[in-house]
């Protein structure tokens, strides 16, 4: 009997997860979804800001920048989960 009640609750939660963003988008009106990076770049461009130092090396394009970011996050996740697995294996042994 409990599994039938849980299925009903899961369906209700799934419905709320779907309905909440839809209602939020409908009530939002004409809003721009701009991030903080764009706002910061706009503020820097509108001021008389001059950088203190120049880059040693700049990636040739946005794709290379994305590749390096993805590689950095993959290496970080690998190191993190290696140690989590190591600690879990040490406790199991």
C-alpha cells in the first residue's frame, strides 16, 4: 500500500517541478535573462578602466577557451572522486 501512495506523491512532485518554471516564465513578462558577466563587461566598457597587466597567452578562440575550461573541470572531478573512492575503499577494507 505504501508504494501506491509514494507513486502518487512522486507524480505530484513531478507535476510541481514542471508547473513552477512554466508559471514563472508566463508571469515574467518581457524580461531579459542577462547574466552578471554581461553586466560587468558593460560596466567596464563604459568606464575608463585600464588593466594593470596583459595576458601572457590568450586562447585563439572561444572554442579553445571552452575546451580548456572543460578539461580543467574534468581533471578536478577526477581528483575529487578518486579521493572519495579511495576513502570509501579504505573504510570497506
